[in-house]
């Protein structure tokens, strides 16, 4: 580890400890579960065969899912990368953090009315874990600040991580995977098709070095984000094939293999039984292959329809979560993971902490649970946003959405055209019942606009 990482990590300890009052007395280290979050990039709910009709196969991921609990109504907090990651990291809807679209050039960030990076002073899952005695590591994509012309983004250590390895969309990219300022280069030392394996190696090395002590780890690979660049020994990787089904299938096969290797590595280290592992994705797919990748749900990446925000989700914790379960009733969101995982690890939340999410640990350990808070989404408030385009243009949604119980309302903040769906009866969002429920529409609109009014935006220059 370089000195910058070490110094940043030590500074992070002091800052985090000072900011975390009201902690419960921590458990003995050997009683705390390790926590590993596998956060796949741009994977649709229909990409994994434990959720789909068999058009694609993911045997290693399926095996993992069969060893724990599958949630069929798990949502990301955004249909695109950066705000999705912010929601998971902070437990707060990303609009309330001022991150609304994927983080890019300063000019484009300003056009999307967002900050250039996540505020490092906010509580994060890693800070909370660190304050409770966890070693914290981040391996893979970051995309919460840094890259392009944003050269003043905080180091990843300022968000509570002891160690990290990340891509070009971060403040300190690993040079062996970032030979150019883009998602992939032919001259990278670690080739595109070997990236997931590289992040697996780094994750297992971290866990091995801290064996016997509790660890919180983000494994956030680039797959299944385009370009799909398989090993040329498997399939041609010319640019013309980067977004084609054959390349997708080849990359998915390799990704499934690497997830399996990661899980086997946990077992080999003797960590399987005391590790909570979550497998999910940041947002919906693009392209969708005629909605195969969304299980025919309406919507894709950058859309607030179900296909853009409903994700595959499985969680395993041997001895604590009974294997072979599927919960079709509980509605869980990525912003719920922070309070839920803290509860599962026996970590008391700081007094006065603000969270959009709620403790859904009952649902995550196998007992269906009714949520008490509405779910809110915001994406696409102006023309600067990257809407679904081309063949997916009809997947573009209004920019605000709220789900309460079975009902989901979508609308634009400046308009009175409403879309209301009963998501349980009509998961494909084909039957707009807004005209049949005017009072509910009025109530949900008022609640969503009240939330919209709390949005954070940078001062205009």
C-alpha cells in the first residue's frame, strides 16, 4: 500500500470516530460478520438465470442465490451509476445528496444540476463499519467523484475505506487498468476481459490479510457495463461487436466464473460461514435486447420504469439465513442496506443520523416485512440527462416516481399528466389507473413534490 493510502486511512479513522457518537458497545471481533457487497454494473434483473427464463445462464451466481434468500422486489435508488452508488453508500436518496446523473465533466455536471462529487463529510456505510472495528476495502468502480476534469475530488479513504483499487472514474485510478481516460483501453496492462478477475484477486488478498478480524468490502466490478470485450481467444472483440448478444454472453460467462471464484475463495479462507454476501446491480441494462435483460419489464437504464430500477438481489449468511428462500412480498431499496446491515452486524446508528432508508433486516434475514417509508426517485429533470435513446426511446419515463405499498406514481414536476400503476398486479406498467384513483394521485404527488423541494443543488456560477 502506498503512503497516501496509509495516511488517508489513518486520518479517516480519527475523523470517523469523532463523528460517530452514540455507538453501541462493539461485539468481540470474532463475533462480527464480514460483509461483502457485490455490486454489478448495468446488470438487468433478467441477466441472471435464477431470475430469468433461461435465455442466459449464470450457474455460479445461481448456486450462490440458492444458498440464501432472493428478493424479487429490490430497487436501486437511481437508474444510473453515480447516484445509485451514492444511495447505497449513504442510505440517503441521491437527489438529497445533490447527485442526480452519472458524474462526468464539470460542465455537464452543472447542466444536470449536480455536484462534482459526493460530499465527504456525510456518514457512509464504510465510516460506520470502521467506527465499529471493521477493516474496510473498496475494489472496483467508484464513480462518486473524480476523473475527467474533476481533479479535486476527495480520496476514497475520506469516505471510510482503508484500502482501495479503482478505475478511471475515481480520484486515484489504478494505472494498470487506466492507460487512457476512458472505460477501457487496448493498452491497459490488465485487459478488459481480465478486470473482474483482477478485482477478485484484490478482494481475496484483502480478506486474507485481515483474516480473523471483521471486514467490510465493496466488490464493484465493471461488468456487465458495455463495451463487452471478451478474451479474443473466445470471441472477436472488434468495436462493431461491443454491444452484441454474442459478446454479452461471453462476458457474462466470464463474470459468472469470477463471482464463483470469489465465493470459492471465501470458503477456502474459512470465511464463508461468518460472511454476509449480497449480490445485486446498480441500475438497469443498456442495451436491453428487446427487454430480455429486464424480464420484459418496461424500462431500461436511465428510466424510472421498473426495468431501469428493479434489480436482481440475493443475500447469503450461513446459519442466519435459511437457504432456498424467495420473498415476493417485501419491498427493499439500496438505501435500506446501510441501516439494515448495521442492525445485522450489531452496530448502533449515531444519534440524529438522517436516512432515507429504513431497517429492513427482518426481510433480509428471511421474514417478509412491510416497509413504512415511501420510495422516491428522480432522474431526467432536463435535456442534459442521458435519456434512453434510439430503439429504447419509448422507455423514457417522467422524472419523478414514488412507490407506496403496491402503487407507483410517475410524473414530471412541471406537469399534471400522471401514470399510476399497481406494481403487484401490473409489474410491466401497462395499465395506467391514475384516472381511477384521483385522491391517491393527489396524495402521492404532494409527497413526492415535498421531497423534490428538499433536493440539493450546487450554487450557479
